[in-house]
């Protein structure tokens, strides 16, 4: 079926797995009222690309994903999936083309893991649900890729949030679709679990040429792993490699009128701070970045040259750092950043 899709030409750019043409997304009420959320959008996605979608709450990220996946109709424009307009794809064919993973698993908690992963094969087994050797192979490979093989006989109720999310992704992989769409796949997970989930998704693009779209609020992880980011700001979708968007200062638009800013040097979030007193930092180079970060946290502007309100010299004594504080009133050593910053907060 995918071969048939790929050979069709409906006026779209050939070679694109997803193409959005003048797409406007939103909702129509039963009374006929229209609530537009975002658009128009004109954008294309190549096969085997990993696209992270970034934007503030309420901007329309989930609505965009649901529209692309065919779970809700667009207001205007068209969505092409592997060259075919999504409104012309039959439901069973759509299930062989796109798998969708949300943060919700309602009604699935009482299933066993192997049963839930096997549900990914429903486009191929029909209502009887009989699994043949091919189905079992896809289920086994999906479990191995996501690392859930030891969990296959457990109930979903026995799993952690991270394990449940891996199971949902395994189901999508067992579905064997060229496109996988995920809404907040790392929501509610701790940091190691977030990276583990994104590693699994990245491996699926590298090993199995999957095209992946995912929404996230974790900009640092998205920048570390996505081929492209879609940044949704005030009705406009900015796209590009994370580095291109940094160069164009697109991320600044996300944090207008916000106490948070994105630091292009560290690719991380930080609070906006009014740094007044200057501190000169010298000495052991490998401890300077952490020392600078600590100084900024308590309101000082660290510099490598010139002069400052005071000076910190970092010494390395038997592989243990010592921070020497020098100003007009004192010359004192500290054996940790905590003791140094505590002293400075009281002194200034």
C-alpha cells in the first residue's frame, strides 16, 4: 500500500512524507461556529526525519498533530501523507500509514503489556485479531527496540510512567507505519526516562527510516535530538535545524514578556537576571564554567578579564578545587561553591 501511495502524484512535492498546504487548524462546533487556532501553514517533511514541535500552551500543537493524523478535520487547506490527500485515505489504509501516541492510556490499564503491543497489529489482523508469524515478529522487534521484553507478561498497572510510555511507543512501532506522531511523549517522566524515550525514537528513524513528529515542552532535549524544529509563535510556524533557529533568534519570540530566557551559549533555559556587580574569575579553567553559573545565580556578572567588585581565583589542590576570594576587605578560601556563595550573599 505504501508503494501505491508513493507512486501517486496529487500535485504535491514528490519525496515528501508529509506536506501541509495552506493548512488552517481549529474546531467547528455543532452549531457551525468556527474557532481558528493556527495557520495557514505551508511546510513539508522528508522521510526519516525527526521533527520536534515547540510552542506555548494553547498555541495549537496538539491540534496540529491530530489534524495531520486525520483524527480531526482541518478548517482549510490540505494535508498530504506520502503524496495522498489525507481525506482520500481509507481508515484502514491510514492505520497502515500513521500511528499516533498520546499521553492518555484510558481503558488500557487492565491489559497486559503483550496484549497492548499486539493491538498495534490491528490494521493487518482484522477484527478477528489472529496473529501470524509476521505479526509476532513485529511485536517481538518492537519490544526489543523499546527494551520492554522483560515486561511483556506484566499488567500495565504494574508499570511506572516511563515503562508505560515505552509500551505505547512499542505498540506504535509494531503497527509498522512510516509515520509516527507523538503528543508530549516525555510528559510526566523524570529526566533519565525522557532521554531514554527520545533515544528510542531517534533509533527508530536511524534503523527503520521512520518519520517522527512530536510535541514537547523540553526544548533542550528537542534541540539535542531533532533534525528540525517547528516553533509555533503567534500564528506563524518557524522551521529549521535547531542551530539555524538559534542563529535567527527565533527562540527569543517564545519568551517575550516572560521571566525566562533561552541562553544561546548553553542551549538552556535561565531566569532573566539583572547582573550588576562584576566579579573577575581566574585560575583553574575546568571549574570556571560552574563558578560563573553560580555567580550569575546570586546576581553577579562573571568576567575573565579586566577588573571587578572582587576577584575569585580557583586553585586545584590535590584534585580538589579551592576558591580564593580577594577584595579590599578580605582574602579568604572556600572549599565549596556553596560556602562561597553563602558568604557572598551575606557580604553583598
